C-alpha cells in the first residue's frame, strides 16, 4: 500500500481515493454535511481553509487544505512511483 501526502503531515492510501473535489459546489457541500452528521468526515486542514474534499472507497470524506490540483498531483506521483518499483 502506497501512502500519498495530502498536506501537513497527513497521508492517505492512494489506491483508496475515488475522487478529489473542490468544496464550492452545492452537491459536494451537501455530501460533506450529511457525512458530518454520520461522523464520517476527517478534517486534516490543521485549522486552514478547506480547499479540497477527498472521497474514499469506504465512505470516509477527508477535508484538505491543499487545492484539488495539488492533491491530485501528489496522488498521481505516488501511484507512478509504485509502478516503477
């Protein structure tokens, strides 16, 4: 299992990530609100503004402080290093 750095010393299993989204869209906001009510949100922003929402296979939602582009880049870099091993 390869871990991807999602900022501020937090890591996620790269192969478990389904999507990385911007938090601005209304459907994503609803998804986050519903997940918070069910206790399925992990805030890894370290007090910073939420800039990305990371959706995982098991229904856990991570709130990140890096942009979706930067987060996706880090996930892809880690997947690429796995293929080169």
